[in-house]
C-alpha cells in the first residue's frame, strides 16, 4: 500500500513538473519583445552605425527557402555567400506546398529561429503589417544594392508598404516550351515570340498524334499547370488580380479560355485533368507545354530531344505572371546585421549571377539581368533567349498576390469544367463566389 | 469511544485510498485537461474571432458560423463528410469481418496470409495514398497499364478524376489503411472467442453457413462490431485527411466530390490563412463526430449482445 502511494506521488509530481517545464517559457522567450517593441528595437538597431565586417563574421544566419540549394557548390549561392562574408549560412528548406503557411505560423508565434525569410508576393504586405519583418531602408541607405534598378513590376509591388521590407531574389516568368523534333516531324514552323493564340491552337492540333483506336499517343500541348492557367486567362482579357482591393477578377476571359481548353481536351489535343504526376512534355508525350522559366534549369541537358522556348502566345493581349520571392529580415531575429550582410551578398552581382545560372531566372535588377547569366549553359538547344526578356517585359504580378486556397480552388473548378462536370461559366462563377467569401476575411 | 476511533480510522483509510487512486489518475487527468479539454475550449474561443494565420485577431461573435451556413462550399463538404463517413465505416467494417473470417479457417500458411493482409496497414497512410495515386493514374497509371495488357485495348480510365469512378477508387484504397487492418485483428480475436459448441448445435440442426453467421457469429461479435464501427467512424472523420489530401488535393477533386470537412479545414487555415473560420469548421466537425458516436451507441442498445 505504502509503495502504491509513493508510486502515485512520484507519477503525479513528475507529470506536473513535466507539464510546467513544457508549458513554461524559457528566459529567452520571455524576453522576446512584442510586435511593436520588436519594431522599435529593430529600428533602433537599424539606425545604429553599420556593424564592422569582423563583428558579423562567424555568426550563424538561418534562411528559410522552399527549394533545395544547388548541389554544385559553384552554383550554390549560400555556400558562396559563406566564403565571401565569413557568415555561417544555414538553409532551412520548407516544402513548397506548406511554405507560406509555415512562414505565417513563424511570424504569428514570433519565432526567432530564422533570420531571413524569403517571402512570397501574397505574404509580404501582411508580414509588414503585423511587424513580422523589418523595413530595410536604413540598411539600404548605406548599401550598394541597386534598388533604383528593379524592374517596374517589382517596384510597384513594394509601393504602399511604407518602406522597403523585401528585396526580390529574382524575376521569373512563364514561357512556352516546345519539342523541336516533333515540330520537324509534323512539318510545323517553330513558335515565335509574336505567335498568336490561333497559331498556337492550329499547331497543337497538327502536332497531336493518335493511335488507331482514336486515343491520343502524343498531345499537342500539355494541360496548363497551377501557374499557367492564369496566364491563359489573363491573355484572354481578364484582369485576374485587382491590386486596388486585392480581389480576384474573373469574367469573359476565363470563360473563353476554359472553353478553349475544354474543346482541346475533347479533341484529344490536350490531356484531361488527372492524378498523373508525370511531366508529359519531359516524357515526350506532349509537343508543347506552358511552364515557368525556372524549368530551364531543371531540364538543362536532361531531355532526350531538342527543345527551345518562346513567349506564351498572344491572345487578346500578351500576358504572363511574374514570380519572385523577397528577402526579408525577421523582426525577432537576433542577427539582423548579419542577416542583412547575407542579403547584401545575395542581391549583389555575384549572388544574383549565381542564382541566375543555377535557376535560369533573371535578376530583378535590370543592369545585372542584362549581363545574361540566366542563359543556362546546360540548355544547349535554346536559341530563342529573347523569349525570357520579352516575357519579363509583358509580365505582371497577378494570381501570386492571391491566397493559394483561392487560386487552387479556382483551378479545381476549371478542371471540373474540362471533365464536363460543370460548364465553363458555372466553374468561373463558382470560383469567383469562393474568392469573394475568402478574400478580405 | 473505541467505536468512534475505529470509524475515524476507517474514514481516514478510505480517504487515503481515494487520494491514492486520484493520484494514480492525475497524470492522465492533467494530460486530458491540458491536451484535450483546453484545446477544444481554445478552438471554440478562436472560432469566435477572425484570427488569421499571421496572428491578427478580432472578436467577431458568431459571424464565422453565419458565414459557413451561407457557404455552398461548406454545405457540399458537410454532405461529402456524412456520405464518406457512413460508407467508409460500412465498407471497412465489412471488409475487416470478411478478412477475419477467411483467416479464421484452419489452413496451412495462415500466419503468412495474415501477415500479407496486414502488411499494407502498417504503411503510413500518406505513403499509401501516393502509391495508389500512381496506380490510379490515367496516362501512366499501373492499373490502366494492366487493363491494357489484359484487354489489348488502350485503357484510359481517369480513376480519381471521373465522377463515376472516384468513390470506387477511394473506398478501395481505404481497405488498405491501418484502421482496416486493426479492425481485422480485433475481429479475428473476437471470432476465436465464439463458443464452438454453438456452431456444433447449428450443425446438428442443419443450419446453413449464412444462418450460422447471422444467428451465431454476428450476435457474438456484436460488441466488437460496435467498437470497430465507432473507431471506423472517428477514423473516417479525422483520419480521412491523410488519405485524401495526397489523393485528390485540398479542394477535394473532382468538383469537390471528396472534399471532406478535414480537407476544408486545412484549406481554410493553411492556404487561405483563415484560422478563426477553420476553427468554426472544426467545431462543426467535432459536433458531427459526437452525433455519430451518440447515434451508433443508440442503435447498439438494440443490436449489441452482451453475454454477461
């Protein structure tokens, strides 16, 4: 009996101690400032004299990104940054599907484990609003980063935030990839940067190869992906995203583009939406594909056929979505000076050139982009590099400024229309209704 | 005097015993309060705010509940959840009973059969779902390739995106989840406990195999059927996310046909950052789980046979 009591007492005591330990805040956490305090403190720090190089050398700076650093050390900008600055750069890779939500949680909980967030377009203003990231203007005034040379769309996106909260890590765009061998075999002229949407549709039909039983063996074009659905809708005349109120704007353009895709699916020119995860273009099962420019770096010399790129075809207008991420400094970071040093390197000529070579994405700084480091050396079959510069010129920040739940929901609606489960008009109405329910919550 | 002292001593002993018992229960109680009761209360509190994932929050009363009641997406998800829960519970329970009965036949290599049947159940649900996503692919799916090679015709069934086949595919996959495997084992142990003499009596009376199952086996294992139904129901409500998210995405493709509430909660909280609204949806899911639990126990009073 006595033993039981002792045992019960021990169990309870250990449980309570465990609970208190688990629930209690550490001294460091207690000292973590509230949002306003953090902003005040960081402003004070930012106003202080620039820290000597030696003071930040050896400091560990953690950066959150969604893509793995390049395995080739020469193309790993973080490894090169370590060599150049003497700062220990630790890269935390968060899967892309959870990236935005993870960062939001970190900001919400005032997490200090990450010094630099690479923030997406739809998050930067929210993070600035809640004091999760700091303005970098004081740092920038003493820096050589060419902020006045950002491409116009990037500069516009930062307007209205009340300061420079983020610096764009690159400027990616969307382009048309095509299989030259298939074009040659079908006797179709290669796409050009002034291709019309009608040219694209006609070529897609000619390039489609069918089996004897009528099923498609090679598609004229792959299905638009989560990015390029919006390029098609924008090119058909819809605004997609209204920066004045943050709303999604779909209308006749979306109905028209979804209807066109439905027709192409019906004819077997384009595959129906399915659970397949294979890249039909890379697998040689689709002659054309609309995708992001970053795939140039992925494809490199890996594809077993000749391929090139062109701008997306012009429909009612020339349209594609720009993509970037912004280097920002966590307001709760203990290493803000070192974090800025890292950003300074990554935004400098060397850092931007390495990033471009590794990813195929041009720098958002015009003078650096003009040097052409983004022309991926491994992609030896590409001749039409102008497709990238032309696409950048026509690019806008569109759907990427909307919550991903809204855009993913819209794509599910479009897919339902392609499968004949609802009409294109019903799909667009339903997507718009959901966006209205969601945005501005 | 002695009697009074004795009574006091007994009371003290009883009190000590009670305190000892409470002390033994305390670790669980503390865990329950902090890790179950408090989160439920907190969830309800957050559901009354417009909290976003980045921490912005204002009290808005029952606005989230009003909004969800007016949302077509919610009502679609509500219907899908009820449908999915009932069918998944029935399908997995029946399958587990069949498997358990097959394994209960005395035959050689029974252990190997049991191992093979149970093996898929120990694979994490997410990995299982991704594997089946590949199997059920349209262009490059293994199942279509097998059908093509057998039939000699090009099979292009869009298993997971065609409204006619998606439920078949999804419910088929549920047969290989951990929950079904676990059910099979509990049914098997239950079947072993059914007294042999009851079957012998049936044999003497010339009862068919079906009548033996209906009139002997089923009543005798009915407490286990109840237990597994409750577990299957809770698993379908809460665990379906891990299965459906990799299979059909957060929007529950095609056309929202697989968008159960747990998927919608995830989408609202982590893709749209609407934590307050997602908490309101979670409260609804919690109520649905309670309703199912109460409903199953109510039905079970009439249908479950307890020997003692």
